C-alpha cells in the first residue's frame, strides 16, 4: 500500500463543501469517484478539513491509501481528466503510511475577499462578496487585531457546532487592499483581502468574524467592541455570517510531509 498526499484547487460555487454529504455533491465525492474510475478502488480520502458549501480552496490537501502502481507523475493528469473542470488536482507525493492530512495540519490560512467597488467584477463574482457601501477599512483592521491569540471563539462559531472545545489559536491576521481596479474619480474602495491564519477553525468561524468586521466597517459596531464580543462567548453578540463565496481556504501547512 502507498499513502498518497495530493492538493486540489476548486471553485466551490456548485458544491456542498469538501466533505462527503448524503446528496453526493461534494469535492470528496467527485475525487473518490474519479479515483474509482482510474484504479477500480472504492476508497475514502481524508481531507485536511471541511469547507462550507460555496467556499473555495487553493491547494487543499487530502490523502488516501492505494494499492495502485500508477507513477506519481501521472496521477494529477489522470484524475483531472475524470473530474469536472472546476476541480483540479495540482500536486501528488508519496508520504509515510501514518501521515494524516487533517491531524497533521499545523497551520491553516483562510482568505476572505470583499469587492468594495461600486460595480461587481463579472470575472470574479463567484469569489468576491460585493459590498459597494462605504467601509471604514482602518476600523476593520483594528477590530481584526483583537482576534489574534488563543481565545474561546464561541461568539464566532455556528450554533450548530458540535466541537467539545471552542478554544482556538489565531497566529496572525491582516488585510490587504488592492486598488488596481478602481476607476479614477469614482467612489471605488478597492478589493479587500483578509487573511486569517490559525491552528484550526470552527464551523462558520471566519465568515462570522468577517460579518462582524463588515458591521465594524459600516459603523454599526465599534472596533474595540470586537474584544468584548469575543469575551462574551455568545453567538448572539457577534455580527451576521458573511456570504460563503467570498471565502477560500488559502493554505495548509505541515511540519514535514505536505509542507
């Protein structure tokens, strides 16, 4: 048996997240179906984590055990020929049999994208949350700083969360402003990318953080109140859950294999 670690890019617009669901329309379902057609093996892949329906990913790791002798360099092209065009396997490597893409993950980074320009970008509309209303980006950055560190993130977790502990560590979080698509003399605000890196994330955590920060940007919540919301450990205190399409799993890091 070989343990293969792969990375997959996907536009999550049409899918119900990464992890398999009864309706069979997830990234995992499609990848497993492609492997079955390629090798004849009916197996389960292990993803580095879940993503919500409509969320995207750049290089999400997954691994699986296979008895197939297909050379590593052929796997990506062979699977991509059997996958929808919005799911693309980009890397393949052999890792130790004990490697587990979820348990071995040390750092995960998510990116949330807000298009603050007056008009949506038709070419990026599936990957951006369009918000033409004026945002105080400086206040949003101040609010974002309060989530860095080890905290109980109950206020920023879905009420449906089944995790026994909501304590997570955020290593770093920052915003980047892209003004390249702004029109001269317009009220365009640019495209705002927010990067959040942590040890792990709860269901809807990044989207609730972003919904709260959008309220900060709109002046509905004070930037310093984010710390109070965090301390409250009450989902009702935080802002709404931001739309899924603005979110993408950006990277997953490991100590050794898969780094």
